[in-house]
C-alpha cells in the first residue's frame, strides 16, 4: 500500500498525461497515481490505460462524461489507499518535482500542505487578467471565510492532505476549489504553505471559465452560511425603511425628530431581518432582550446617522441624500468591531 495517493483529474490531457506520469515515476516515491478521466474525447483514457499497464502503481477511474474537477477528485478518493492524498493538474502547471518537499511537511504531522503561489518565494505565470480574477477570489474568501484568513493561497489547486481530515461526503460542491471545502469543512488543525512557481500550461487549454467563477461564488456563499447575503438583506431593509420613513415624516416633523424615528424604525427592520436570517445561529434570549441589546449595540451608528444628516442639511444638502450618507457612516460605525457580537 502506497503512502501517498496522487489524484490527477483529466479532461483532454492526452499530450500531457504521459509527461506528468513519467515525471512522477522518476521521483521514485512511494506513491499510487489515480487518474480520474471524464471520457475525454481526445483519447486520454486509452493513454491512461496503457500507462497503467506500463506502471503497476497507476489506477484509472473512468467516468461517463465531463462532470467537474471536484466531483472527479471526490470519486478518486473512494479508491485512494494512501494515508495522504495529493491533488494536482495534469498540465504540468503543478511541477511534480515539488511533491517530495510537500510530503516532507505532511509527514511532520501537518494536516494540509499547500503549494502556494502567494507566500514569499512563490509566484505564478498567470496572465494579468487571470491574476486579477485569482487575487479577487482570494480576497473574497479571506473576507467571508474566517478560517482561510491566515492562508495566503486557499485557492491553490496543488496540495496534499491527510486522507482522514475529510469525509468525501462532506465535499459537496462542484466548484474548482476543493481545497476551500477541505479547509472549511474538514477536521483541519494545521496548515503549512510552501512557496512554488505555478508554471505555464504545456499542452491543451484551461477549462477555467465563467461557469467556474459562478460556481466559486456559490461555494463561498454556501461555506459562509450565506452570511454576506444575510447581512446585505438586513442592511438593505434598514436603508429602505430609514429613507422611507424620513420621506413620509419630514414635511410635518422637525428634521432631527423625524430622523430619530426613521433610525429607530430601521433598527427594528434590520433586527427583524437578522432574526429571520440569523448569521451566527439562534440565540436563547427573549425577543425583547435581544431587541434591547440590538439597540444598545447600534446606538453609535444611530447617533452618527442623525448627526451627519443634521450637519449636511445645515450646509444645504438635499435631506434624503444627506440621510444616505449618514446611514452609510452609521453602518460603518456599527459594524466596526461589534458585528460578530450580534447574536453571541
Ligand atoms: N475529470 C475531470 N473532469 N477533470 C477535469 C475537469 C472535469 O470536468 N475539468 C478540468 N479537469 C482537469 C484538467 O484536465 C486539469 O488536469 C485539471 O483538472 C485542472 O484544470 P485546468 O483547466 O488546468 O485548470 P486551471 O489551470 O485553469 O486551474 C487550476 O489552477 C487553479 C489555481 O488558481 C486548477 O488547479 C484549479 O483547481 C486551481 O484552483
Ligand atoms: Mn491547469
């Protein structure tokens, strides 16, 4: 039984597969190679089959049609026998010669070892456009998934993990970013990033595209418990109520009194939205206590809102525009530092 199972998902990699396999075999490590092919029209499967006959340590998992890289890796896991699993592209963008370095780290007891483009010493040969996409996606992950905050390259496609950190059933998405799911849903305590250079693709073309971007956004929202979406909905409800009530009261009520009522109504509206769509799970407290606490926590934002509105109207801003600026600054005041305290 090999120590390391190397999973290589393939779709139209006929020219690349023999090169990758030869370079892995040349390392003379204790490994098995698992090629998961989605019925590539270019004959990758037949090549994989002949490589399996040539080398005794190569298995081919055959799937009927193109079903995505993550589900390919999940399926490969079911035949993996190693204590550790490596995931890599079949296009030599992930140099196989880097496996021994990663394996050395894994054997020190690290749960997940990531070949990282974004730690000191790492780099990538991405085009400018793809680099922007990659950096933005990484930023989104850092913002929404706390667990990835300290990891420079949580979206790397090249990594090794101890097989028992994740149950294949917990890999649910069908995005490109299987590493994210392992980091968020797995029993991962230690992560180590080792710098490497993400090379140019040798043959064939990337399967990355718009669908992958959408799948990624869906995955991050899913993994974050739809947190950003819920916060946005609660914020939007507050904004609409605040401006709406101010608009209705303003002709007949002194501005700051109208604003105070609008602000309180908006606090209640966003409280209701937060209760319907809890971000940090439901709290055991009574409704009244929670509302009181919510009001206390938003007091700074409320005062900011009213003060900014008053000030801007004083210097002749249109009052709804002034209120909008006030709301934004008020939100900023509320969410600095207190957001995670909401329901805990
Ligand atoms: N079986 C199977 N099914 N394999 C697939 C499929 C599929 O639907 N789609 C892609 N693959 C295989 C490709 O043949 C290749 O071996 C590997 O999965 C990665 O696909 P690429 O098309 O080369 O992806 P990329 O280079 O654009 O993206 C890579 O880099 C990203 C880093 O930003 C991947 O490694 C990503 O996982 C990684 O996040
Ligand atoms: Mn690639």
